[in-house]
C-alpha cells in the first residue's frame, strides 16, 4: 500500500511516519496554509525537510496560500471547534487531491499524535475530504506515541513550536501561558504570605511564653 501522509511539522512526523512505514510505502505531504505568519510556516517546513533529507523521506510541498485557510474557516467565527474542523478538512483535502493525482492508495495525517487535537473530528473530516477525491482516508490515533515523539524531537534538536499554527491558536496559547503565569505568581505570593503569617504567630507565641 502507498500512503501519502499529511505532516504538520517535523516533531509530529517522527512517530506516525515510523508506525506507518513499518507496513506500507509512505511519502509525506506538507500542506499547511493555516500556519501564521509565513516565517513560522517556513521554519516548520525547513525543520521537517531537514529531517526528511537526512532519512530519505520523500516530501511534496503544496504551495503556501494562507487565503485558502482564511476562506475555509471564515464561517466558524469564534467557534474554535468549528474552525478546527474546517482546518482539518481543508488540509487533508489538499493532500487527498495530491494523492489522487499521484495514484496513492490512502491518505493519513500526523495530527493525531498530538493530545491537543480531536481525533474524532480529524477522522470525520478526513473521511469527508478524501471521499471527495476518491481516495481512502486511513484513521489513526497516535497519541500514545506523543511522549516518544517529544523525546526524540528534543534529542534531534528540532524546532518545537508552542502553538498549533493559526493566528487564533497563537493568541489562545499566549492567553493560556499568561493565565498559568499569573496562577503561579498568585500561588507563590500566597505561600509567602502564609510563611510570614506563620513566622509572626511563632514570634508572638515566643513573646507570650517568655
């Protein structure tokens, strides 16, 4: 079987590629018009290409056109789940079109290695997108391999991004980081205040007993 594997980035490619390549011929397709800004797109692409070149993996890059993503998700508004579904369908559909042209038997995606993605939505939208192009979508769930993918990518010195890819996800990730930072600061302040209060009570007890 020949599989065209949609890859979102280098770190996420590692484990899904190895799992699929153990039983099939696998080529990779980099189709990610969602990534913002262009410099981020290029950095993720170049990280993936460097790994692929060193390991003999064939990669097809579909030209970057962020307007495709903007049009695909325009209906979703602030609905994150709807936006992600539209994004899955767009990218997998782009790969499916390429697979149909290249005579591949099936399409798969590395997206399901991430615990931050929805494998059910990926499967549903992947099946719909591939059906439009007459190719089979191969449902996968690689989440149990995420720790190994993380470890390997760090050992390889790969660039590891800290947001999914689109501008809204970057903003959401920044808000989450700020929220966690504020929570840690509040916890540290509460601990200092508790320690100071305990010290003050101890001093008072010593004076009363002295």
